[in-house]
C-alpha cells in the first residue's frame, strides 16, 4: 500500500498536510500522535469514509478514491466501485459499531453473504470459524447488547478479518474499553500480526505499539513527523514534540 | 335500540367506506412518505428544501382546509376531481408530510457509525439501507406511525363534509331521519373506537415482533 502527498482539509483547516507512507505486505504500522493530529482521518481516508482532496492512496496498485478519466483527469469513483474497493480494506472502530439488531454470528455473516456472495451455510461456517479464533465460540447467538465491550470489539475484529482484507485498519480499538478488557482485544491483534496480516494501527497503547509494530509513525499537525522502528521512535528519538507526547502518555498511565 | 339495530346495515356500508378511505390513505402516505423521507436525509441538496417546505407547510394547516382546497379550490385551476379522489388526495398529502418527518427522525436516530461499519465491509448504499439502517429504524418508526394511522382513521371522518357517505355521514343521515342523535352518536363512537383499539392491539404485536432485545 502506498500513500503519496495526501492532503485533506475541513474548510480552511488542513487536517492532512501531505502524508507519504508506504506499507508493505505483512507489515504492522503503528500510528501515534496527539488527538487532532489527523491519525483517525488518515485511516478514514484509506477506505474512503472520508474523501481526500489531493494526493493518492493505492492499495495493491489500485487508486482508492478516483479512477483515471479522460485526459488524465481524476474522476470520483461510483458508489458501487467504492463498495468493491472497501470490501478489501477492513476496519475496526473505536466504538465497535456492531450492528445491534444482529447476533455476533450474523454481524460477521452480513458482509460474507451480501458482499462476497457466500451461501448462508458457508457464511455461517466462516463466521463461526473466525469468532472461534477470537475466543467467542460460546457467544455466537448473542446480540451486541448482551456482550461486554471487549467481546463486542472481538466481534468487530472477526467481522473485519472474515472478509480477508488486504489491509486491516484499527482505529483506537481499545480506547473505549475498561482497562481490564484491553488485554483480551490486544491479544487477538497480536495473533493476527503473527499470522502476517497487514495492518495500520492507531493506538495510545505504547507497550502494544512497541511489541507488534514493524514501524511506528508519529503524526502531529497533519504531517508525519517521525517514522522508524519502535526502538528508534519510542526510545531513541530526539524529536522534541514526540518526546513531549511520550512523556504525557506515560504520565497518564502511572 | 330497535332503531340502532335497523340502521346497522346502513352504518356497515359507511364503516366500509371509512376503512377503504383510511387504508388507501395509509398505504399511499406510507410509500410516498418513505421515499420523500429518505430523499430528505440522503438525497441531493436540491431536493432537500422542496421536501422540507412541503412537510412543514402541510403539517401546519388544518386538514379540513386542505380537503376544501382540493375539492372546492382546485377547480379554479381547471383540476376537477371527484369528491372521493379529492378526499384521498388531501388526506394522503397531509399524512405524507407526517410520515416524512417520522422517517427522517427514525433514520437520523441511528448513529453515524452504523453507516461507516456498513461501508467498511463493502456494502453498497442500497444494501446498507436495507440490511443496516432499515431494521433499526423500523423499531423507532413503528410506535409514532401507529399513532398516525389511528389519526388517519379519525381524520377520515372529515371526508363526510365533501359528501362521501362514510361512517360519519351515515350516522348523520340516520339521525336526520329519526331526530334521535344520542344513541347513534354513541354507536358511532363505539365503532370508531373498535377500529382504533384493534389497531393498537395489532401494533403491540408488531412492535414485539421487531424488538431485537427481548428482556
């Protein structure tokens, strides 16, 4: 996946101010930064929940937001094309966003049936297999309201990975969880990373970032300020704002 | 009492007309209201204001004025409708304005994240509407909509004023011949109540059917 010169503004306020980022297959890129730095917007641009103004995002060589029109002009993609592209880009949300009227199994099955076109039985089988992977075999028929936050988020992960996305976007997926439930969710993500799932992870969990991140990216003011291995970014950096940010995070956790 | 029983077949005819008018209006306003309500929320900007103005304006004028306008007023614009067509048009237009508002409220009560989640797994707009938004919105839509249906049945009594022999006018015609208003009005009230009470009972069943958290 390659992002080049990505820009987006809400009104006069630039949110993404020229982002360049490359993510290779199997890599886990962790994005950190203060709130308002554009991390979440970056993720939302990648699967076109937000439109971007300039630059390009290519996943497996395919431009996400636009198709090449006549005379090299970029045309916005149609709703149908977007749906097709989004199906290959998984996303897990801070507030889970499970479908409250569907059971855990049905939440995972919906995309498999309507987007991938699997027959009901096959979709159920795949859903059960993934829910098993995240440790919810005994909760298949529960509605989201009957699950704990950690369990809901694991359903959210199963729903995303069951589509077998080329890249998985995790948007502060533990921020809304009680501290004692964070571990069970991060364990699942660690396993996915171990299986070679390509991921872009926005998080405030620095231990987790250090453990699973192949690379860490520090964003501030809509730009990537620092990029490197976990050790380079978290331990050895001399970048002033990054150090200040890391100190604040540490204070919050002690 | 004897009188009431002898007039029953005549009232029955009127009752059928009331039910016929109500059913037509409920069906027409439901379809139009859903289409326009969805257009209000998801449609292009140029559609927003016309629908917004329509819904606010029609809800702001008395139903009787609307019925008279269509029946007595439209002929001035060379639109001549029968009394039945006028009544159906006026009642449906009025009820549609309400349904638009109910659809808008129900759909907008669904958190934004639901649409995002639907997008993220690759559902198209139509699929998101059908499989994500509609099942949730229906639950919020039903209770106020049932009230609107009950209102429609009651409001349909106004069609008697343009000469349609519905339950209301049938009652008045019987009274006109017998000069005994009291028993007939009581009987009429009971018949209207019977319709609406059955509707309320049915609606409770319907709401239970669509509730997904059963506690």
